[in-house]
C-alpha cells in the first residue's frame, strides 16, 4: 500500500514506519521535525513539511498516489496543553482538519488516527472500555476527542474509512536497538527513570503519593511501542470505506509509579533516588485499558504483556544512546 505517515519521525510514528517498510509498504513520512528526529527514519522516505501548508499536503497525496494516511503528527504534552491551548487547537485540530480535507478531495479512503486514553478523562471505573464515557480533563484530550468526532462525521459522508486508536502509555524501544524514545523536554516516566539510572538526573520526582491506588501513586498501562505499531498495521488492513472504528490499545495491566521505579532498578542494577512530590495537574489516578475489542476484531496480540521486558527494551536504547538521537 502507498501510505503517508504524518509525524512519522516521532516516537510512535518511527516505530510504525519501520514496521510498514519491513512489510513492504511504500511509505512517505511527512514531519516538520519539531519533535521528530530525521535519524529515526530512512532519509529517502522523509519529506519535511508542515500540515498548515494544505497545498503541500495535497500535492504529496496526489504525486505519491497515496492510498492510506496514518496521522500521528500532533502536540502531546498534557501540561503544555493547559498553559498553551492555542498550540493544541492549531496543531491537533486545525492542522488535522487541513489534512482530512485534502484526504477527502484526493479520494483517499483509509485513515488511521492516533487518539488517546486522555479522551476518557478521569474514568469512573477501570479497566476502561471503548464505551466508557469520554470526558477529557485537559485541552490535549479535548482536541483529540474533537477530531475523533470529525472523523466520525466525515466517514459516511465522504466514504472515508477510519480507525482511531486510543493509546495508553507508549513505552520501550525497537528490539533491534535502532530507534527509541527521545523527547525534548522529556516528561515521560520510563525515560526519566532510566536517565536517573544513567546518572543524568539526580533523582526521580514522584508526582503524588496520596492517590486512591494501592501504593498511593498513579497507575498506568504501559504498552510497548512495537505492539502499538503492529496495531496500526492491523487497523489499516481492516478498514472499510465509509466506516469507522475505535479501539483502546493497552496491555490491560496497570503499574504504579513506584512499581515502574522498582522494575527499573531491577533491570538496570542501579539504585534510583526518589523524591516524593505533589500531584501533577491533570493526572488521573488510574488508566488501564480494557483492550478485548482490538484483540477480538483485529486479532491483535501484544508480544509484551508485562512491564519488565518493556523497561528492558527501553534500557537497551538509553544505555546505547544516553544523548538520544543527539543534537
Ligand atoms: N510521573 C512521575 N514523575 C515524573 C514523570 C511522570 O511521577 O517525573 C508520573 C505521572 O504523574 C503519571 C505517570 O508517571 O502518573 C506516567 O506519566 P507520563 O508522563 O509518562 O505519562 P502520562 O500518563 O501522563 O501521559 C501519557 C501520554 C500522553 C497521554 C496520557 C493520557 O504520554 O500523551 O498518557 O493520560 F495523553
């Protein structure tokens, strides 16, 4: 299939591009490199550009005769979305609308969208299923949910088939060690903990120890980035024109912040010093996926079903690339 991957030089995007290329797909990566890394994708696949430029998008879809779009490009820091919502509405909603409109005009009928468990807000019960009410508690979640609705409206009207994947906490790195996670600034727990293990940070601050969870720290569902990439491939293969589907993608098991730190100590053999801090704004206590639907309907089977091997794969990358992709 000829596939356009927006944000394909980013963390989840690059792991998906790697898998698509390995399966013989013809991939064009479109990325403005604001968060992505050019080293994360083959140079001959990368087109540097911005989704604000709808004409460039249109041209790419046309000349490359694109049959499917996987849309990763977005801003994805919950905290930043609270202080700078304009950036999130521009990047995640308006730029996505630009893309979708050009997709419609060029008659592309397959669209896979990166959605998030942040669209559920603070769920009343966990595990979260696809029918759990969506009530985001931050602008990031609002923009992702708004685009889900846009897709649902566009699909039957313009014969676009789509799948929205609601990711839980993407983590880990490619098994062959070639690509991994490198954000600037880094806000995600596992890379922060591993940076502390490498001595690149003095300690890890735990954001809140008084949550209503077994050990008082937040619980998350950590899903390996290659399993997430595989979900995109399956989604593409199952899309039907004019119809949409929504799937949670997680392993279905939650781990607390303390458990992540303990696991990282075991994996790295290093003592990680911890500072107990206050809650971070916008953090729900527990987010764990009920992910039966994607297993049943798409036949998705995660290779990583526990935290430890996920942290091991992340550690392999961080040990070998203490500066990430470098400047
Ligand atoms: N945490 C710490 N200390 C840190 C960093 C994180 O205690 O230094 C805690 C957080 O408070 C949270 C957990 O570790 O409880 C995981 O935090 P991450 O920042 O790694 O991940 P989030 O769960 O906040 O965010 C992820 C994605 C977002 C998505 C969100 C949905 O990165 O894009 O899940 O809630 F929106």
